[in-house]
C-alpha cells in the first residue's frame, strides 16, 4: 500500500510560520515532480508550489516571496515552509506526486499518476 501523508498543519496567527511535510510511505522506487495545492472553503483547489526530482521549483505568485518548497529524495518527502502567513492562506493543503513508482512484489513494479494525499488543515487567524 502506497500513501502520501501530510502533516504540520494547524492554527497560527497572521504573520506566523508553519512547515508542512508530506511523506510517501510504502515500497517506493521513485517519485517525479511533487507539489502542494490548497483548497479554501467554497473555492477551487489551486496550485501552490512544485518541485522536480532534480530540485527545480515553481511557486504561485501569491506565495512566491513567503513559501519555500523543498524535498528529500532519500526520505521520499516534500516540505512546504510557509512564512508571513495571512488569513487568506487558510485552506486544506494537499500534497501531490505527479508519478509514483513502487514495488508490488516479485520483481514487479507499478506506477500511479496524480497521486494525492488526504490533506492537512491550515488556519491563519487575523
């Protein structure tokens, strides 16, 4: 069983910081680009940031100067450091793996595309 498990969400005051983590568990062989998305109540899910396996990053303009994405390939984990948080950053944050390859046993592997975590709530109070 392969899972993406997010952690690190919570309640913080405006101007504060949080660090989200997303760890892939299971018999992982490789993960391509990993990213963070968020969905606020009543709104569409939106892109926040992504990072390739080689470390190339891309962030939404709304968070570019405040959020930093990074990853540890050895731990199959991606991070999102969020600074100078604003009330409008309040949302459920989801981790996504563009393509995840894993062992299914006896020398066989399988791949899954657009693999999502279950989300972690971030609430920023004013």
